[in-house]
């Protein structure tokens, strides 16, 4: 019986030590940040700062479709030509859609939603549809866009 208890104690100690080491993290660990589309036409947070090797995941919780399109004139962190549709919950079985990018170069990644990237005469994001704008009053007076700053790798 004593041998079984020692074996169980060693196993528990090994599991505990592995959990402590895993929670401490390593310099090579990949960090994932999220950019959320809440139930409004905006990306939040507007700016995200990460390090080379980290990932960003976009999550569309809105009922409407949105896109992540790279603004290649300003991008220095790679992923030029990005143009991804994030279906809204209305078109995705009630579930949020996601899209993830890992950044391997320092610089900036400027992006926007091609459906909501421009302002109309009333400074509201222009949306597709017969009225060419958003009618529910939940806008924030800015185009739907964001910026990711990618810093050099952690030391």
C-alpha cells in the first residue's frame, strides 16, 4: 500500500509541476489577441499591439456580415491582399464567425470592413443596401477599421 501511495504522490507532484511550468509561460509562447465586432458596426479594440509571432483573431458577434480587408498602402507587417468575409450570426447559424492571422514581421497592419469603410455626408459609415447607410442609429461616426502594431520579438 505504501508503494502505491508514493507512486500516486509522485504522479500528482509531476502533474502539479507541469501545471506550474505551463502557467509560467515561455518566451516562445504565442499570444492571441481578439478583435471583436460587437452588435454594432465597429471593431473593438480599435488598436491592438502585439509582438512578432503573436496572432490576432477577429470574432464577428454582429448579425450582419463584415470583412477584414488589408489597407495595403499602409501595411508594413505583411498579409497584403487580405480580404476575408466574416459572416454575421444571421448567416452563420446563429454562431459568431472567426478569422485568425499570425504576424511574423514587425510593422503595422491597417484593416477595414469593405462594407462600412467610408463615411457619408452625415459622417456615418456607408453600408450596402437601398438607403446606402445604417438606419438604426448605433454608429459611432467613424469608418469601420482598425490598426495592429506588431513589435519586434520578445527577448
